[in-house]
C-alpha cells in the first residue's frame, strides 16, 4: 500500500508551536511513528505552507499509484475551497486528521471545508489521530 500523508501550514513547527494545544511531538516524530508502526506501508510525506503545493500533491494521487490519503490541512481546513475541489477529483480513501479537537476550540475552527470531500475526520487524539487515520484508510481500502 502506498499512502500519501499531507500536512498543511505551520505544521512544520509542531513541538514548538503551542505544545499545550498540539503536543510536544514534531512532524518528524509523527512521520517516524507511522513508518515504525506500519512498516509494510510506503509513505509519501508532504508538508507545505503553500496551498498550491498541497493541491499539486493531491493531483499526483490521480496517477493511480497512491492507495489512500491522510491529511492534516492545518488552517486550510477552515478556508480552502481550492483544496476541497482538488480532493473531489481523486477517488481513493481520504481521511482528515487533527491533533487537537477542532470542535472544542474557537468557533471558526469547528467548520471543515475540506472535510466535506473526505471520507471521514479524526480529531482530538494527538499523534494517535494520524495512527487512527491510517487504520481508517486501510479499512476503507479493504472494502473497495
């Protein structure tokens, strides 16, 4: 299985940015944990602070070589119609993840524009959100 893991703006500062909200794990820690737990999965990790780079990565999944997508869109979750529209172009299992519980935060964070184009959203479990996201993609892949 080949899995694309996308991370949006400011997630390159995990471990330094608001650790009470996001925890002390860095993005590299999350990537290493996924690689160790799921050694049979070929992960492609992309982090970008630029919307277009993330859209290009989504488009790359149309090649037929990507089996699933796990994504933390960061702030783009609440604002990006463009990412939403790109997600609708791909027909693979797609799971959105968030480290913090977006429903227990500021009102504007409760709404996920990108989530409407995903198969599901896992929110509020810290690094485990990513692990649960991979599990969900595996389950969805097994059904198709």
